[in-house]
């Protein structure tokens, strides 16, 4: 362990509600957390420390704007703690040559597990059947409407990144067939590739949305895609809420023009459209698909690894390509 | 298709609440359903038709007792429509040399899918998180308690039959390690075998209960097994309620001496112990793990196949070994 004087300085950037334990980080780095250390405003705190700050750790999806970045002229790296980093002004980072890292594979497996959980839940109605039993309806109502089997379902993965690849691996033994769309065809991947999401939707029973949110992917799951997916179709979204035109999604679900949805993310979190709260073919969760005790520990290792690599001029563990 | 006169006679045996569509069966067989065709009692209906009945189709878990069997001196086969056939007096069947068949593999895949759904649900709290969101708690309560990852979990399968084998296949890509117990070691299976369930429980984080209910397996998951599994341990039961000492299970769960449970079956269905209805680490379902529109269609094929094989003296598709 470095002595206190030797520890490189890392600025913590977070929204107030995000309180993440950072014990093993603070053994290695001098952490500056404006929300903990400062009686004055974040802005003035930043102004005073700005010159010494080469690295910033962005916790969760805390928005990191060009305004904040402009207060840090010495900044060289933004270490992210999420898989998607759409909350960081990447254009400004690219312009200034600031490096950016993400959670790497820390969340891939737990995210993929949750996707499978949501899919089985929507198709087989696990949560809604649990409510049925808890409400004491079993003795009176007898049989519950039958769910639909996973075997033979055509699953279209939107974004075959680290989570999407793990989802595919898990769903093959269920007898699902896999296809995908992404910016470009992945070398060495044998699943059929679709150049656009509408084509994929037309040939799929299920869409798994797990790509990054960018200007290009904003509302990519729109009315046309939902129409192509069809009224038995199921959408699972663990990416970002704004990947889907949420207003349209609600319309499609309410009018029975989609079979169901498993949604971990929403356009205006923590706000969930109230129309969804009463639908039995929808499973809702509060942006926790990738979060477990174990994935947080894995994340900590990735964050520490990236910071140590940066401060010792070694290759970063999980750099984000800024295009 | 055989003409009406040529169709072999099959007696339908069912409890009144079980109304299964049997269209493709009635094209091939003359179905006698005492509950449909008879104004008088089942008993007298059976007495009058008894001599012509060589085959009986037992729908769902309708109890088929030695009393009923004794009314059918010509009976040669009981065609079951369930995976487990503990509701049929098998001892009496063996004594009289009556053949018995079950659902074969018709339910294996859907049953296994549901097991995985229940396991992800219990470990990652899918249903309870869905309730949390539906109750509008996300904006106020913020973060939800973290679930536990599937990767690295040691899964013990109690009964490596058709469902258990499919469960194992599905859980390997999640990073779970698999072991099992059954009456005897399965040839050609590489998962570690345990001769008894207590040993398996001691070395497992999760027990999947999916074996047949017999005198030997009644309450096999008892206090000692639950103690061996430990307070983070999870039990999934899609076999029969009476495989577990339910009273003990409730005590363990209420006292926090087990991590959680996913229960599709109960000792006194449709009665669910009321203590379970308020627990967030429990997922409940009304004995529907194997039921989908698709599995019913597959079942129909197995039932027809068994009956046709019987009436044409060919090998049965899914005979049950009566030991």
C-alpha cells in the first residue's frame, strides 16, 4: 500500500443519493469527495482543487457535463463505474483528449442473468403468478392463464456487447435461436447479423435491448420496430430507457399490440409510466439489473485497476472508444 | 383416422375441476367421461362400462385409488398426463400387472425453464422488486437491497430425471456448479453424485427439488437437510409439496434460517401457508411450473402415442417402472 502522501488524488463525482462504500479505493488513493469534504458548494470546492485533479471517478449514472469538465483543466481520465456511460459528455472528452473507462465486464454476467430472469418472468408470468397466489386467488380462481414456452423462441439481441453475448450463451440451452444487430457485424460470431433493428424485429419473437445509448440509438425501438415485432412480441430492456420510445411502448402494451415487456430502465427514472403498474404482462425493476454484492466487488477491482494503470502509465483495463 | 366403430375405448378419469380440451384424442378414441356422459354417479357409470375398459386416461393429479381400480377388472393400462404419478395407486397397478405411463418428456423443458426463472427470481429478487416498483416505492426508498449473483453458486439437484437434467444444462452457462442425488448414480453423468440429500445440501448453496414423491422421498427435505443447506441457502421445489417438511420450511424461512425459496408445489394445495405470503425472499406459484400452451400440445402427443402403442401392441413411449 502507498503511504498517505504517495497516494494519487482521485476526485469523486456523484449525485448526492449515490453512497457507495469505497474502502479499498481509499487505501490506494486520496479521494476528494466534494459532497463529504466541503461545507461550501461543489463548484467552489472544484475550483480550489481543480489544478491537482488528473483523474475523476464518476459513480453510477451521475451526469458529468462539459460545465463540470471545464472546471478541471488538468483532467486526463474519467473512470466510469457503469457499463453505459451516456451520462458523461463524451464529445467533450474526445475533444480534450480525456480518457474514459467503463465498468468493463464487471456487470456482464449479472446483467445477463437478470435478462434471462426477466424473460422467463414475462413469458411464464412468474411475478404476476406470485401476485395471484399472494392475493389468495388460487383457491377461488383455479387455473391461471398459461404462459408461453421459451423453447423455439427467436431472440433478437440489440447490441451484442458484453451483456448481450452472455445473454446469448445462457439462452441457447433453453432452445432459443439467437440473432443480433449492432453497429457492425462482429467477427467470429456465428449468430445471424441484421444490419438494422427493424429487420431483426420482424424475424424475432423477443428483443433484448442492451446496447449503449448514443445519439444514433436514442429511440431506436420506435413504433415501426414494435409493429415489426408484432403483438406476441416481448421486449426486455436493461440498456437505457431512452433506447425505446417509451410513450409508444406504453401505447403498444396498453392496446395489446405487444405480448409483454421486462423493463429495468425508463426514460425519466425513477418515474415509471403509471399505465404499466397494472399490467400483468409487464415486469418492472428499478435499474438494478447489473447490481449484486458480487458485481460491486468486481466493479471495485475494475475501477482500481483502471486508476492504477493510469497512474503507472500502463494500458487501461476497460477503455471506452470515443468515436 | 379410424371410423367411430373402430375407435378403441378410453375411460377419462379426472377430478371435476380439470377440464382439458381433448379434441385430437376424440378423433382417435371413443372417450368415456363419466362426468360428461352420465347423469348417474361415477360409480354406477363405471360399473356399467367396466367390462369394456382396457385403458384409462388419468388427467392431471386426479387421485386414482385401488377402490376405483377394483371397479375395472379388464383394465390393462393407466395413461398418466403428469410427470409425477404419485396420485395413482402404483402398488395396486403392479400387483395386477397394469401398465402405467407418465407425461414422458413433454414437460421437461418448460419445467426446467420455470426452475431457472424461480431461481433467478429468488436470488435476484425479481418478483419482490416488481412489487416494490408497482407500490411506487422507487422514488421514495431509492436503492433496493442487493440480490446475489448466480455465478459460482453450487446447485444440488435432488432427482436428476428429465426435468433435473434440463435444469443442469441451463444453469451451467450461468457459472453454477452442479451436483446431484438420486436413487442411484446415473451412468454417463459427470456431475458429482451424492448418495444422500444431507451430504448434497451441506455442499450446496441451492437445492432444486424435482424428484418423484414416493414413500421413501416423503419429507426427505427435513430439518436436518435445511440446517445443512444453511442460512444463505435457497430451495426451489417443482416436484411435490410433500417432498419437503413444509411446516419446518416455513419455520426456517420465517426465522431467517434459510436464504429463500421458490415454491410451485405445496403439501395441501391450493392452500399456501399464510406465513409465506408476506416474505420477500419467497416466490410462490400455483403448481404451474410445467404448464404452457406448448407443453400441453406436447403432452397430447405423448398421451396419443402411448394409447396407440398400447392398442397396437407396440412399445409404450413413456412407461413408468413399477418397483
